[in-house]
C-alpha cells in the first residue's frame, strides 16, 4: 500500500486522500444521506486512515450541518485528525439564496463571526486550517488583502493554526504569499479541468499543498471513453482512476472527494493504492479528451 502523506503547513501530516463533508448536507443542492449514514461515513473514513476532512460552517441545509455531523461522529477528535474549514462571502448556508450585494462576509466582523462559528460548531479552541475563499457571489476581482489580514490577526490571537486560500487566481496566490504564510490552495481542478496546471506546479515548488475540489467532477462527473478504458483495464470504477491521476500528477495534490455512500468512500480511499502506468497516463491525454 502506498499510503502517501503530506505535511500540510509543514507540521500536519495528512494522508493524501482526504474527505469533503459538503455532500453529507445536500448543500447547496442535491440529495443527502440519512443522519445515521452520514455519521457512519465519517467514522469509516477515519477507520480507513483518512485524517484530512474539509468542511465549512456554511455547509448547512434544512437543519443538517456538516460541522455538527463531524462533531457528533468524531469528537473527541483523534490526535492526528486535521479539520480544514473555509470562510468568505458566505457566512450562513442560507446566504447563498440572498442577493450578492447583501452578502458582506468579507468584512472583518463577519470573518470573525464565521471563524467563531466554526470553532463553536466543531467544538475546538483552534482551527487547524482556515481557507479564505474568494470569488463567490459575483465578487470576482474583490481584493483579498484586507480579509486575509483579518484572518492573519485571528491567527495571531491563536484561533487559527494555518491559513490557506481558495478559488484564487495565480496572481491572487502570489499576492496572498506576500501577506501571510499560505499552507494550501483549494481550487477547482480535475482530469477535465486543468486550467491550474501552472499553479499546481508553483505550489509544489513552494512546498504548498494544492487541494482540488470537485476532484471527480462534482455535480457534473467526469465521463470519457478513455477514462472508462483505463478503469476497465484495472477493474476499478472510473472515479478511482480520476483520483489516482491526481495523486500521480504531483505529490502536493491532496484530493478531498466527498460522498454520502460507504461503498463510494471505500473506492475513493482505495485510489491511494492504485498505480497508474505511463501508458494509462498517456492515454488519459489532454483535458479536452475528458469532456
């Protein structure tokens, strides 16, 4: 078994296959598992060696909260469990339905409120990693300097261990590094969406984790004859190949596939043991072949 790891922020050793908790709530849309299944998925993930869980306070719908599920399933937390959360223009899950002009989550007061809400709902005194998520709700081009400085101040207060950025451009990444130590970048990246190739490499060179969200396509799963052919050759599901490709792409990539299914969870974690050949990688080819 490969069971590869990465030192997130330089001091938090995490397995390279993590888990994204958003799907447990059905936020912002879609089906969700029963509460019992959601709790079982979280506990099984930890049993399988997953120790990097991605969440947010605003992952909440109809009274089902990702943070509260995590707390019920796993608290008191294992010593090596790393919980990564995010803050940004959204503070509450319901903010998504409000007009963009009314969502001012990037103000100092709301960023503090979001951090404190994550602390409270997760039941911790300090958050392992907080990602500043940019570009939500038609806020493209909003400067990240002020909100990142706010989070840096909260870090200095001891409420946050490491900072990351999410949904950022290469220029914003460079800007963020001038303001604060950056532990990770969380952006959209997968077999079919490789616009961030240069950013992945820049992060690797700097020793910074790149955490792709929607690693197997999210609400529009990746489908392609070439992907299916490689999966058939290995006798595994296509999403497992898509995750294995990410692991092979660069050692700093930490996928966080989300699922509400115990079976899919097992398949996702098993991607860490799937060795793709040079032929497989060449056959997967360009991103255009994946759409």
